[in-house]
């Protein structure tokens, strides 16, 4: 059972920083003294138990001292008010008296300071939201969109509001920016104003209902987060939701979500799930509203708790949920989009590995490429425990596909791990078995050189040319496999830097209440390098649309750092270092003239230009021009790509959008029938060319014999 429990913990590669951000939207006005007459408290035993486990089991050894106390105060305030929208600078000055006291209080099991600060926050948010709601309900309220004004969205570097007047000005601009965005998206001002009023009424109601459990969870997780982002206290309600998300019977859309400020952000879309099949929801998208069925009213979820948003999205199989989304691929000037998804279970068969064969031609020669797409590292635990000889697993499926590809006489194999968020550690190890002979695959340890090593138990089945594709959403078990292939120099790694999730968590039930999810160890490659934070760096890099600062382990401020331990003895197969320079040169020659790669590179530049803007105009003419310029630029890029590929072009941006919607509809209608698109996947096609070059460069070397022995 402990083994299964550990595997379950490994399955949650990124999930669930459940933070109470119903509060995260607010600001305030008055300078009341901190109310301390009846502070709420949780059980002192609970706090002491959490501190004891952190001290004894966490990978890091952190001392709860004045320095950590100061960081805790700053982190707690930031979690409550990340946009500096509610607290006044005078509040922050007042809270500074706790800066070196929180450690001493917590050691005694005293959490009263956390509740005192929250009480002030609650008053500030109530005052501000009531004022904002009154403003929105006033029929005389008007907004001048012809005025030359701007809003600074770089809240992290803003100062705390110093007065009621400063707060009024900030919130007026904030409201104005939202109304202008909705107007440019086609909504009437009346509708947008009503939507905003409902949002703030819901937030006001929510903050007034927050329980002591919820407040305590915010406070204590402001401490656990200082250890690392995957260490969290789960209050009883949160623990229940956490366990539901581990269940195979979960019915929803198949997406991993997290909170970021007051927003719900998509971390990744689960391969084989309803959202992935529908095709429109992407990593880093922001979900702003949820509706039930085709006719249900959209419920604004900005500022909601993550578990509350999950409850809205979750539902019965075959029912419809509609999401209002701000796409990650759009500029701030663009509006929202609406995505319709039919709920379903994420079935094991939908995550099964699949194969395809395609041919690349160069200098008159053809090269037959076999590709195996592995969406996740899966295993049917129930059948495995019952010793069913036909239990389903990644390794068993890939072995069958390799045999079929060999029968089809492919010249080489590409293993596609793009968007593979991980899964079973056991499967990552046994899959490596198929490509290397007996030997170590991954180390697990605390960095004290007392690591446990998981090893390959059999000799390799496939010894031919090998390329492994990864991207920013390849995480955990994917990184273990790719890292082993790279260290053994068994094959070439291509794509973009992987996620960097190289830590192991365990779930510790607490005697007092709830559970503590804690990071106990790290994954280390056989070379001694950790996969944590840095991830796996490809031998040949491909362009990546995803922003690595927004997605990936390194996007967390408190992520554990990369580290190194002792290497273990292992073999190396191929002189890959002798091929990389030529492979890189050939790769660059191809992608500089490949219409799809040129489009991808230029699109990335365009998106970065808009995404990096910190000052947003509140003038309608300027914003409309920016919107039109952005759409024209995207249309121009797409038409250039299509012209270079001898495809028909689009006359308008609207026509381009309609074509994209048509493709999404077709994709949803044929979901589950085709996983690998060898015709319209530029990166897969390029991986095939690299495999061909790689094979030719190694033609004078033995592909089957080991060429070196590493002696650490």
C-alpha cells in the first residue's frame, strides 16, 4: 500500500496549490487600529504537529527563526493581497511589529497574528467592495473612454496605496479597463457593468463566509510555501477535494488548474481528456467564468477559491460545461473566448501510446520514421495488483508498438513525450528498459549521497536510432526517461526545456485535522544532476510558444533549486557529442526556410511584444487600434505561411477565426480516433529529419556496442 500511495503522490506532478483567493481582489480605505479583542485560533496541537513534520521530513532544513518569520509575514500579506489593492501602507507599517515575532508564536502553537491580520484584511475588502458596488449601481456613474489615461498592471512593483483617494483612483481605472475590454469584445457597457457588479457581490459574500479553517489554511500555507510550492497543509475540506482528484472516477474536463493572484490558470491539459480532445483549452489560459449546459448563465469565477471553481467545472459524464477564457496566446488587448466541452472520464485507453509511420526525404533519399506518442506514464494498478497477465501499461503498449514498427522496417524511432505530464515512476523505469541494457535509471534521495537507485532489469529490446521529443509540458516521469536516455547517450533529445518537476511528495495524515503534503526527496539522474528546476535541456532546441516564466517549475518563486549528487556507474552508447554541431547546423538551415517554423518564431516575437506591456491604455481609440494592429499582424503571419505552402489565404481575421473554429469542431467530432498528425506537425517532421541526419552521422560507428564507461 505504501508503494501505491507513493505512486499516487508522484502522479500529481504539478497539481493543487489550493489557495483561498476569494479575497485576492480587494483594497480598503479606513485606518482603524488592528482589532485584537477576540482573535480566532486553531488548535495549538495542529500547528506544532505541522512544524514537527516540516522539521523532520522536508527535503530542506529550514530554521524557523526571525529571518523566516519576516519572509512569512511578507508572503502572507502577498497571498491575501497580491495586487496591493486593499491594504493601506499604514496597515503594512502596523503589521511590521510581527516581523520577528511570528516564529516564536508558531513554536508555541499560537496562530493569532494570522487571524488578526486577516481580520484587518476582511474589513478592508468589505469596505472597498461595498464602495465599488455602490459605484456600479449608481445610474449616474459614467466612464470617459476618450480620456488619455493608463493603468499600470505591474502590481508587483507598485507601492501600497497611501490614502482613500489613491484607492478610489486605482479602482476607477481598474473598473474602466475591464469595461473597455468587454466593450471591445462586443459586449454592451450595461452587460459588462452588471457582470462586474455580480463579481463583487459574490466576492463580498464569500469573504464574509470564510471559516477559521480556511483562514488558517492561508496562513499556515504561507509558511509551508516558503519550503517549496508543493508542500501544503490541506484542511479537511481541501483534503477531501484532493483525494477526489486522485480518483479514477473523476468526471470533468481533464485539466490541471492552479490559482494565480485572483485568477484560475490552466497548468496543463490532460492528454486523452475531454479538454484535450476538444482542442481549444491550452496551458496558461485563464478561466474567468463557467456555465452549465448550452443555455446556463455564465458564473464569474474571478477571485474564487480553486476548489469552488473545480466544483463548477466538475459534473456528470456527457453533460456540457462552457468556459469563458482569456487565451494565453492572445494579447491583453484581445477579448475573451468561449469553449464548450462535454464532460467525461479520463480513460486509460485514451492515454494509451500510439504509433505512426512517415517518410522524410533529403537529397533524393527517403528515410522511414516510426513515431510513438506517449501521452502519460500509465499503468492499470488494479489489474497489476491482481497479477492479470494482460494488465495495461505504458511499457507493455510501447513494446508492442516497437515490434510492429520493426516489422514495418522503419529506419529509426521518435518517442514523442510532448505535453506528457508524468505519471508512474515504475513505468518511467521499465520503459527505459526497452532502450538500454541493465543498469541504473534514476536516483531518489535527499542529496546526502544516501540515495536509492531504481534500475533497468533487462537488456534493451530496441537498439536502432532514437530521438526523444520533449517540451515545456513534459514533466516528472517524462523527465526521468528523457534524462536517462540523454545520460546514457542512447539517443538524441530534441524540443524545448522540460518542466523541471524533480521532487517527490508524500501525504501525511495529521492527528489534529487534515493532511500535510510534503516534499521529502528529489529525483537525480544517473549523472548526478537533478531534474528539479532545470528540467532536461535538449541537445537540439526547438522554438516554444509557452512562456517558460509563466509555466514550469522555475515559475514558482520558492521552487527547490537545481542540485547535484554523486553519479552512479553507468554506460554510454553513442558519441553523440561528435554529431551535435552538424545536426544543429542542418536543423537551422531547414527551419529558416520552413514556413511553419518561420511562422512559429515570428508569432512568438509578436506575442511577447504584447505580453510584456505593463502599461495599458484606457483610451478606446488607442485600444481599438492596438487590437486591430495585433489581428492584422497575426493574419499577415498566417497568410505568409500559407502562401509559402501554396495554400489559400484568408481575406480577414474573422475568416481565420472561423477556420480555426471549424478545425476545433472537427477535432472534437473525431476525438479518440487519431492522436498523431504526421502531415501537419512541423516539429514532428523536423524530428524525423534530425533522426535521419543522426543516423547517417553515426553510420561509421556501431549503434549496438557501448563506447564508454562512466566511472564517477
